[in-house]
C-alpha cells in the first residue's frame, strides 16, 4: 500500500520541537501514573492526565518519533479528544494536509480523502501521524506534572495492593525501579504490558509481511483485540489493546477514545473525587466498541489486498458492488456506527429519556456565544469536570445547597444554554445544536469530563439527576442524609 500526499514527511511545523525530556539520572522514585509508550495514544493520555493535574511519567524505549508515513484520517470525535487534550485549533490547521490518495497493487486507487473543512464542522481531516505526535509532545511541555523519558523501556512490573512496581531499562545495563499508583500500557501492537498482564489475544493473530514497513516493532499480529482492557492497577489503550489492519483508518481514532474515557476516571480516582470502582467501567465501555471495528477492517483488508491473485478480480467486483448496492453500504455503515453506539454497561444512569440525548454517548458539540460576545465551542465551556447543563433554564435553581456543594467537590460546574437569540438567558446556542434539535426548553443533563451523557431529565428534577450521577462516582458519602447513602450504595456503578 502506498500513500501519496502533498507535504514532505518530517518537515512540518513541529519538526524542531524538543519534548519535555526527563533526565534519566533524575527519574523519580514514585508517580501517580506511569505511562508506557509515547506514540499518539500515549502522548494524548499524557496531555489529558496532565490537564487534570495528575503527576505522570511517560517512558518510551525509542528516542525518536516514528517517521514512516501513516496518514491519519480523523473524525469529529477524535478531534474533540485532541482539543480536550490541549491541542489548539491553530495546531490542527498547521499539521493538516490537503489530500491523500491510497493505492494498492490490486487496485490502482482504493481511497481518496480531502481535508480540510472547518474545525468541528469538517467531514474528514488528514495528518501525518509523526507531525501529530510531535505536536502532542510539544504541548506536553506546558505541564509541570508531565514528564517524558525517551530511550527508557519498561522491562517488567509487579502489582502490589496499593501500587505497581515497574522496572525500567535505562540502557547500558542500568535499571530504575519506580512505584506508580497506576500503570497504563500504550505501548503499541507488540505491547509488553499486555503480555505481562497475561491477556490472551482473541481472534487469529498472524504476521503480515506487507505491514511490516509501517510497524514500529515488526513483525506483529494484526486484527486482534484483548479479552480485557485492564487488570488491577494496569490498563491498556490504543494498539496495545487491539490492532486493526489500516484499511478503514480507525486505529488511532479508537485509541483516542480510549484516552478520553480512561484519563478523567484515573484523575478522579487519584484525586479522591471518585471511588476506584469507576475504573472497571473503562473496560465495560470501551471493549465492546472495538470488535466491530476490527471486523470491518479485516473485511476491507480482504477487498483491498486479496491474498491470492486469482480472487483479485472478485474483490474488485465486490468493491464496485459495495459502492452501488445500498444494503451492502448500510451494513458497512452499521459496523462503523457500532463503534460509536451507546454502551449497554458503564458509568451512566440506565434508561433513556424521550429526547434525542442518549445516555452513555458523547453529547453533540456546537458553537455557543457568551456574554462577552465571543463564540466558543461548547466543549470548552463545559470544561474539564462534570457539568450540569440547564437547557433554556437555570438548573441550579432546583439544587439544595448540600447537593450544589457535593457537585462542586466532585469537580462539577453548572452551565445554562439559551436558545439562539436569547443570550440574556445563558450561553447562546448559535446553530441550534442543542435547542430545540436535541432537547426541549426546560431540560437538564449531567455530562462527564469526556462529554459522555451520564443522566438527563426535566430541569425541575436537577437535584435528583445530580445526586444519582454523584452516586455513580461513589460519592454518596458527600450527600446529606442516611437515606441518600443507602440509595447511593444500591445504585453505585450500574452494571446491566
Ligand atoms: C499505513 C497505516 C495507516 C494508518 N492510517 C490510519 C488512519 O487513517 N486513521 C487512524 O485512526 N489510524 C490509522 N492507522 C493506525 C494508527 O497508526 C495506529 O492505531 C496508532 O499508531 C496507534 O498508536 P499507539 O500510540 O497505540 O501505538 P504506537 O504508535 O505503536 O506507539 C507505541 C509506542 O510505545 C513504545 N514502546 C513499545 N514498547 C515499549 C516498552 N516496553 N517500553 C517503552 N516504550 C515502548 C514504542 O516505541 C512506541 O513509541 C494507520 C496505521 C498504518 C500502519
């Protein structure tokens, strides 16, 4: 497979940025989170954790960003994660490339992508992965609590009751033992972390010579997913947890979703804002979404790169059919959308309201105007914590002071969105993304830091919505009465 683009690889705007390198001889004895791997997923996790104020050390056994071209096509959701991680719109504009054409021996051209529409309104956006990685590393420098040690590989770890003890290989037969409250393996396809926690690879892994040119650690298996994304205090993210052939271009996209899902939960637990049991919902929410992606990627691989020359014409015919037969196209779309669908289990209140808001999925993003007359993206206004949103109404009015205080202690805030033209009533919904498209006036929702809807209902019930949401975090102890505490225990972390 070849990829042609209009920008020369390795010569982009972040080429000269050095990362926030931690000197190997001053590696700390302990950190909150030890992150193994500073590929795009690891670098995003580091930025997200650091934005939440978590003390994180990233180690990568390689001293350089991996250069060979792996063009990345990202969708809105993925871009939102990058923005949440602190990447700025101007960064994205700088690293975007205008067009990409993918071709293979059996099909002259199998894909063509054009970029760049406007941010968050674009259909696709294409980058060189190495530029994105450099950009993420450069942004990491802004945080005092994030450190990166390059040329340092994980060689082993043991899990204790309250921490993980990890052994780092510093080269020249030097090692360093570090204590971490949690360890995240974002160490790619041949993940040592995955091997050490002994998760069997599900499916039929096989080495693919033709992919070796693009892989960091060849040969490796493609088309796998693990049978658990975590074990005790250790978590897997990105290619370490599942690896898809690159034909649907979704590997990084899913890895970024892992990052968004995991990081706030780790931060809330490390900072004592939530019970450690919420970490179990990472696996519950993320793993079911990766299987359809792997399935789709394998299917596309067979079409694009048939194993036997004899079936190439058949594959070509099928590709044409796919373009022309709506039912086949919709099956493909269904596989794609399954990876975005609501989780059936996880950290949200079970059930569905009569509105278009779906609990367990990411809330839409829109442009909203503030009292300063400036326009913002709603994610920026919702902020880094839990948020209670009142649509066309002030949801705070329904909260008693104990609940409002508990919400604040859990890192929560309250936002009021007003209909377009009603700016005096809150943040004005300029494009009507929320009102009336998503919810009616008088509605309220509780949204997590990763923008997933936890709960929703009439704003007059905001008190109950907040209390039930806080109970999911294990924060019933912050709620006033004994009745609440008992209720909280009963509803803590819903598992269907
Ligand atoms: C040709 C091609 C095109 C693609 N196109 C797309 C696309 O359009 N869209 C998309 O979403 N995805 C695409 N992908 C997939 C995407 O590139 C991967 O999903 C992504 O690189 C995964 O990132 P990662 O951070 O999980 O792993 P990696 O990028 O593999 O990073 C892992 C890091 O861990 C380090 N490491 C490994 N072991 C250790 C250890 N023991 N100690 C310390 N460090 C260690 C490595 O040095 C490496 O830096 C494509 C892939 C290919 C090959």
